[in-house]
């Protein structure tokens, strides 16, 4: 390598070390959102350091065709140290300020969407469902009234025929009705018993 390429390589590696410190602090700031998920933490760590290694090697490749020397590592560490001493505290405060700005913007637009889109749509759906239930209830009442009118003549005829039946037949019908009522009550009791046992 020529002297100019070596100088460019040193400068690029110092800047790369500075960038590495900056991006590492940025990454550490967001790790709190997934640090309780161990598997995801390992995956994110591997992806982060693999990505940064590729970026640093690409910078090195563009500067000196990818030749790695000992002073290159020293230059990278120098840039990282310079960031820690000179800019780390300032950048962390700036990062927190930027995050607060973005969060404020996000909450503002979330409220706008809630007020202008979600709430009106929810109100419209609730109103439509209420109207639909009222219409169905009214329709059900009308159908029930019509059925009641249609069934009434058959009920009257049945009652008249029942009055014409002999007393013996009436007693048998009463027994059948009583048996049906008892079976119905038994089934209801067993259903309640099974429901309680399932709980």
C-alpha cells in the first residue's frame, strides 16, 4: 500500500471505530425492549455484530481492497475510545431527546387516528348493530303476533274437541302430560348437575 492509502485507511478505521461506538450505544438503548426474551436477545446480538463486521470490512475493502494490518485494529480501537471520551454522553442525551420527539409524534398521530378514524367507525358499527337488533326484535314480534293469530283457531278447535272427549281419555292425556313434565324436569336437573361438575 502507498502512504496515501495507508493514511486513508487509518482515517477510515478511526471513523469506523467512532461509528461503532455510536451504533453500539444506539443498539444498547433499544435492547431493553427484548432483553427478557433470551432467545431473541441472542439472535439480535448475533445479527448486530455480524452486520457491523460486514460494514467495517466493506469500508476497509473500499479503502485498501480489504488488507488487514495490526495498525488498522489499533486505529479502530482509537476511534472507539475517542467516541467514548468525547461524544458518548452527548450522543446519549441527544438520542433520548430524539426518541422523545418521535414518541410524541407517534402518540399525536395515534390520538388523531383514534379520534378521526377508529372512534367514528366504532360509533357507526355500534349504531348499525343497535338498529339491526331493533329491526330484528320488531320483526320477531310481528312474526310471533302473526303466528299467534294463525295458531289461535287451531287452539280453539283443539280445546273444543278436548271438551268433547270422554273423561277416561282426558285422564289418560293428563297422565301423559304429567309424565312428560316429570321427564323434562329430570333432564333439566341432570343438565345442571353435569354443568356444575364440569366446572
